[in-house]
C-alpha cells in the first residue's frame, strides 16, 4: 500500500489553502503550522478510534481526507475567504465520512463463530 509522509500531507494541506503552489517548498512558519494541524487531526482521529496508521505514513486513500481536515484547522490562520472556508469545510466533512467508512469494521448480518 502506498503511503504519504507528513511532509507530503503538509504540502497538500497548504495547497488546499492556496498558500503553496504545486511543486514549491513551504516556508518554516507555514510548514510548522500545517504539521501541527496534521498532528491535531491525527490525535482527533485516534480519540475517535478511527486511526489505524502512524502520522508519518498516511495511506493513499486517506491523504485527501486528512489534508482537508488539516486545512480546515488552518482556515483562520491563513485568512481564507468565506468561499474557500465553505469548500474546505465540505471536503473535510466528506473526508471524515470516508475515514469512518474505511476504518469502521462492520459485522452487520454476521454471527460470530464460537468454538468449544
């Protein structure tokens, strides 16, 4: 499974906010804010028991949900417009749903086997 590093998620988060052009490197202050937001999202997901990966190895299916959740944490810090905030909030909400679907084990319709 392909995974993304914190730096890759950080850059994507800053791109969602319109702060970092594609292929560029963020300045130290922006990088620090974005990495702190990613760590916050990681801790929140862990608190909800929705986490099954380390912060430094985000699975490819989760990279957009995590980066939009982190961007949502930073909209005020980067002075996002109302339109941009609305777009990021919607993508973050959809991302949380995706993470819940991917990490929640369903046993609906099944009966656990009991061995004696």
